[in-house]
C-alpha cells in the first residue's frame, strides 16, 4: 500500500518561506496525481495545490496563487510545496495526498479526491 510522509512544517514569521516535502513509499508516485491540502481549526479541508502525474499540469487555489509552487521529482518519489510570502491565514495542518484515478490536477484539488493521505504537518505563521 502507498504510504505518504510529510515533512518541513514549522513556525515561520509573516512574509517568510517554507518548503514542504511528501515522500512516498510502497509504490512509485508517477502513477498518481498528487496534491497538497490544508485544514485550519474550524474550517473545511481545502485543496491548495495539485500536480499531474508527469508534472506538466498544475493547479493552485486562488488563496495561494502566485505564492505557492507545487513540484514533483518522480525519481526521488517525492512531491514538494514551496511556500513564499506566508501569511497568518496560511496557518493549518498541511496534508499530502495521492489520487490513483484519472482526475486532472484541477479536479483533484476541487473535489479533494485523494485516495491515500499522509499524517499531516503543522504550519504556523505568526510573529
């Protein structure tokens, strides 16, 4: 079974940057559309950024467009989320997910169609 492990979260000041990593094991990630999702206390889970199997197509939510960049290195079986210009509103638990169907990156994020999920990593943006 595919397992996903996130890392790279932490405490950062507003305007700062973090890079999250999602390492897969058990199966090669190039068979999956991958995505990053987040959930803040009292809010629904939100699709942040998603990327197609080969990395040619990406989707970002309006709330992070221009600040976050998703990428993948299939040779390393890892997906990344580079987060710049962080704001307090970005504070949440960030989850990595894999979709094994035929959804586009856009569809995966909007429909939150992850088949496998990591345990999450906390990102806190505060001065």
